[in-house]
């Protein structure tokens, strides 16, 4: 049974900000600017009818329990039945999610959302026998099913066979499931403590007024041109993490121990191996990223030194890493039609097949465009839902960031569309490892297009700075986090102590190495490990860096090889989960186990730095 998911952006850089003043009601917005949910179900009554049908339908799982391991016909019927349930549940949820997010004030859709989530949980419980039975199914029964009712499912069963080695007995799996409430609770404690219970000391804003500090205000303050305010906000934000360092250390330590426990019980060689196993990612991909970046830190150091010089400082501080080093450039605002044209024009080299799909999305109300009262903030792509096209939520205000958000989300959207159109249900999705490739691919082409269109040196510099900050945050910073995460797991796995003191020292060393001699490391920065929620996700962040690296490598392929590379890229978009992620990228022209796959983004950063320095001379 597939999980219900969307490609929702977690990073605030993709979030559009509301302007002051009241927002229009949804009824005041042109229909062509709203997504058309009737493509999924014509109305709520039709949704209710399908909900009632599937509610009864899932009882059909019972007829397969205990009967698929020795019967190829029953096996085939069960897999197809499970697919039908998954498709129906995903469509039911998609319809509700889009209606709910259109106006969060409408309680009806929140109630419908709760109902479909509960139904999904019931279906997951009823179908829980399938995977254990498939794992125990003899090879000859699987082969018989592949020759008849499940033709094309070879990769599906290969993936199951691959997982068999690390699957425990039924009784042991039950114990593991029960233990998850103990081993998996650290993140919840971290989240409640850091987001709800912890208080920040007040801070004087740019006008000298005392204001309350929060997570959101901290990030906003880092972009302020007032250096003294940035420093005050930085110290205020980090104060509780410093004061409660031992508490955060204990929470983090328990999270690590839970992940290590799970990996050891299942027989993995390390927590890293266990985390990468789900998508069959070789450990050498992770190590290749860290090693290649460590061998190419000079561009990062150059960028830090440019920042230092432009800000007129002997050293920059961590709270200087986001502020612009140029006078504000009047970019102007974009209409929706102008934003669409920029995105479409930037993707012209992708050819007719891609552009036809892109224009279909723009012309047929796949996108909910404008900010309206009660609408969910941010941006997302709904991902693959078999039997319907993907949707995109925007909160378009006409800012340059909104244009990049549009390019980014349409990258996800096209990935989902081509996958859904070219794969059967079993493969109509893609892994997290691949998810950010198509989105950052589009961003890269848009940036180059805008730089080519820019009419002034100031505008070019502003766009270059945007790119360099993006590489710093998405590529170098996430690799730095990945290296730190590997260190803390290996430290615990080797039996060495890992107190707040060790956590601080290790983070300072790695941070210093990445930023170089231009960066002065304030004591507060040593506590960053205590505030990063992604450290609780278990070797997740490296995928932001590999995604950006792979996308830049693919951009290079498309620009240098033209149509052959475009064809390979389209095949990448169409592949879904029909092969393992590493193989799909390799077929597209990028081998993530090799340094060349990583250095593409580094070489582009060097080119941008060279051009920036020549413009500044």
C-alpha cells in the first residue's frame, strides 16, 4: 500500500510572502487562475460515493490473507487489488487536500481529510500481511505470476527480494513495530520543546523597539541590512539552544541510539547503510559527495571572502551569510503572464514534447495561482496520483522569488506528469533521492535565462548573488550537515562518548573547514546541531546536495549534446520507480558514484564567481 505524499517544499526560500493589506476572497479571483478539481471528482457528492465504495471494498483484503505465498493466481489478484485500493485512496485524498488548501477556513474539508486519513490507516492495517507474505513467497510462484498476471513486475519483485535479507520473523517484526513508539519519540520531544515550550529573549529591532524573537523572525532578521540588528537577533535566537545544550544533547543522543538500535537489529553494517537501503543507494554515493566537496572548498572560501570585502569587514560572521552584499536593485514586479513566459522561454531547449506538457499545465488550470484569504501559504506540487494530472499550489505575488518558485514547482509537476503517463501504477512515483533533480534543473535554466536578459551590471550581480547563496545553502551547507551527521553516528557506533561538548567541537571544526579563513565563528554557531530538525530524519539532507549536483550535470549534458541529452532527460522523467534511482540517473548521463557528477555544480559556481569578480573590478 503506497503512502499518501505530496512534494511540499520544506525550505522557507520557496515560500511567498503576503503583502500588507487584506487578501481577496477566492470568489473574487478569475476561474482560470484556480485549479480545476473537477478533473478528479465532479463534486463532493461523487467523492462521498467513491469513499463509501472503497470503505466496503477494502474488506476484500481478507480473502487473500495467508493464501498468496503458494498460489500465483491469488498473488497476482492480491497485488492488483492493492493497487486499486491505493489509487482510489490517493485520488480521494488529493481532491480533499486541494479543496482544503484553497481555503483553510472551510471546516468541511478538514473533516473529510481526517476521514480519508483514517480510512487509509484502516487499509494499511488490513494490507499489512502482503509484504511479509511476498517476502516468503517461493521464487517459482513469483516466476509463474510474472509469466501471467504480473508481466512487467520484475523490478517490483527484485526490490522485495533485496529487502528480504533485512526482514525479521513475524514475531520480531511485531516487536520492532511496538518498539518504534520508544525508539522514535525523540523527534517529537525535540519539536515540542523547540517550537512550543522554548522561549527566546526579546530583541531590539532596527527601530529600537523591543520585539519577541521567533523562528520566522530570526530568518527574516538575517536578511536585514542592519548588521547590529542581525547580531542581536542571532544571539537572541541561539540563547536558549545554548542554555539547554545538555537537554538537546540528551534528546539528540536518544534519537541516534534509536536509529542505531534499529539498524543493528536488522543486521545492517551501520546506520548509514540502513538509511540508504530503502532506495538502494550505495554508500559510495554518500562518501563520494563528502569527499568531492572536501576537495573543492575553494569556491566556498572565495565567496566568503567576497562577502567579507563587500561588507567592509575583517571577518564575516555566521549572521552575515544571508544578507545581500549589493545595494538593493529595483527588479520590478512580474505579472503572472510574464512569469509564465519567462519559465517557458527558459525551457525552450527541452523540445516540443516537454513544452507541450508544460503549456498543457498552464492552459488547463493545473495551477492555483494567487494568494487569497484563507489559502494555505507556500508552494507545492501534488506529486503522482495515478489517473489524474498533478497540481501545483502557488501564492504568486509577482516577486522574483515567485518566478523561481514557479520554475521549481513545474519541474516537480512535469516529473510527476511524465511518470504517471508512462508507467503502470506499480512504478508511477519516484524516490526522494530523485525528487529535487527536476525542480532544480528548471531553476538553473531560468537563472541563466534571466542573466542573459539582464540589462545592467547591477541586475546581473544580483542574480549571481542569488545563485551563489543558493549553492551555499543547498549544496555546500547540506553536504556539511551530511558530513556532521555521518560523524555523530560513527562516533556513537564506535562506542565513543558524544556529549554536548563533543557535539559543539565537531560542528565548529566542520563549519570552519567549509567557510574558510574569512569566517569568524561566534560561540553561538557551535550550537547549530541543537536546532536542525533534519538531523532527526536519519541521513536525509545529503539528497538536497546530490539533487542539485545531478541537475547541474544534466543541464551541462543538455546544453552540450542537445537532442540526445534531451531524450535521455525525458526518459529520466518518465522512468518513475521502474528502476533503482542510481540506475535511472546513470541512464540519463550522470553517475552519482563518480566525482564528475558532483563537480558540475562546483565548476558552475567557479564560473559565476569569476564573472562576478570581473564585474566588480
